[in-house]
């Protein structure tokens, strides 16, 4: 039996460098796809991380791999 309703948590950290965005949504698949945002919040980066991420724009591939792991 196909699920008609799901609860999903999504995460995004975009190029705006404002922070980590989290969202909790309720998704329905019938009769048509629709969603309702239950909660959403942006968690700002610390000054340390903001600087590290900004430096990442000019980093070489190896430095980016380390930053991704951190």
C-alpha cells in the first residue's frame, strides 16, 4: 500500500552563507502532491565558521575536501 502522507525533515546550507536552514514538512501525495510547513528555522553560523566558509571560495580542491569533512 502506497503511503499518502509523510513527514520529512530537510536541511540546506546555500551560497548566501547565512546559516543552516532546517524545515519540517508534512507531504501528501493524494489527491495531488501538496505540503505544509510545520516548522522552519535558520541557525546562523558562528563567526569562525562564517570566515572558514568565505575562505572556501578561493580554496583549492584538497582544502575544500577538508572543509567539507569538518
